[in-house]
C-alpha cells in the first residue's frame, strides 16, 4: 500500500490467509519497521527496527514470554545481544567489539552489569582466549545493508545461538 505521504506498507499472508509479516517503509523507500507473526496463532514473534545508517535491532518474542534483543551496526555486525525474562527484566547481555584484522571480542554481563565471561576470536572465528563461564560466542549470522527483506526468525530456531549463546550462568 502506498500512502498519501508516499510512505509504504506491505503485508504478507500464508496459504491459510493469516498475516505472517507486516513491513513499513518511509517516504524514501527505506524499510523502517518489520513485524513477524506466527501464521497459525497470530502471536507476534519478532519486531525489527531499522536505522537510517543501515543499523538494525531485532526484538525476538519467545513462546515462553522471554525476549531477546539483537543490535547490529550499519555494517551488519552484531554489537549486542540482550536477554529478558518473562517479566521484562534484563537477565544478561553480551557486547561485541571488532578489530581491524577481522577478529572480535565478546564480553558477557549479568543483569546488574557484572562481567561473567569473555572471549577473543580471530578473523577465522577461531577462539584465541577466554575466561569466565562456559559459553560459545561464535558469530556468523550477519544481515546485509538493511535494504532487503531480512527474516531473523532463524534466531529462535538456532538453539546454539539463541539460547544465550550456550552460556552457563
């Protein structure tokens, strides 16, 4: 649908006629918001918000009422992964930084900001060093420029990735 101000919306339905995705575009045609729904129940499973610089935040709504937020910068690199309990309280978060040579560091924190573990990875995603709890920070799921349709629903199905990166807290 093209609106009077030249902004647009798009709705996707499954074979049964249930809405599975609703997307908003600004007047310049840039995607600003993307909502995903379970086609059989109508439950919202994900909300993605896109920034003008190509950044994106994916909000994942899990069936047990917990939530995750995954923040990507304009280059498609994951910058932070936040987990919330069913009452909306922060339970843990992980921050990622990237080096010039292609490697990255990940630091995990508890709900009050105390560090629970860290890991350093080389440009080949191989672990160089780590400390703290047992976890797997390996990255490899990046999104593109923000101009295409990106379905991040796979975060919920990839148990090694979405289950707090396999952290043991």
